[in-house]
């Protein structure tokens, strides 16, 4: 049976920051961070992104982005969260945000650090995402072995994506 994950606490945090935004990119970032089928605000975010899109400003450079504030809120949760589960979910999402440049500049090293911290708190998705950094076609044998170890650990704990 597959593990069931929830990002509800993170989604709510981000949504509270961006819901009144005038920046289409905030809502596009939301749709990049979460899956449509399991996200509570995904379709609303897509609708808002479309309604705010301006051909004159396709990168939404003139609007004040709120995703960086959401990133900081999640960072605070990762540091000060009341329980390990909340902190692990926050760290996983920070890793994903740093990896994809959502609310922050893309930063591989920072992403890896967040994923490793999330793994230490038991976040299985971080094993998969961290492994993906080390299983590229041009990876060294040691990197491939490291990725394989991460995937195996995820699979042993019931995460089917470990079959990667």
C-alpha cells in the first residue's frame, strides 16, 4: 500500500500569503509545487494565474511576488514547528522550492541540505527527490550507488517511487 502524504499545512501557509496576490507567477508557482489531484487550491491557483496573466508583462515583473514571503513562512515552520512531522513536511517543501526556484533562487546545495534534514525526520519523499540529484546519466558510480541506496531505503519503508 502506498504512503499517503499531505501538504495541507504548507498549502495553507502558501495560500494565506498568495491568495490576494496580483502576481500571476505566484499562482503558477503554486501549480508547480503541488499536484492537481491532491491539492486543495490548485484549480483556484490556475484560474487566478490565467486571470492575472498579461501579454504586456508575461513574466509578471511589475507585480509584487508573494511567494518569497511564503518561502520564509515555511522556513520558520521548519525551524520552529511544534512537531517533527510538520518540520519534516516543511523541510521537504523547502527542498523542492529551492530545487525549482519557487519563492527563492534555484539552489542545488540548499535543496540538498533541506532534503537531508527532511530525511533525518523521516520524510520519505525527500529520499526520492534527493536521489534524483545523483542518478543522472553522466553521474559517477559513487553518485549512482548513493541514489540507489536512497531509493532502496524509500522502498523498504513502503514508498513505491523507490522502484526508480
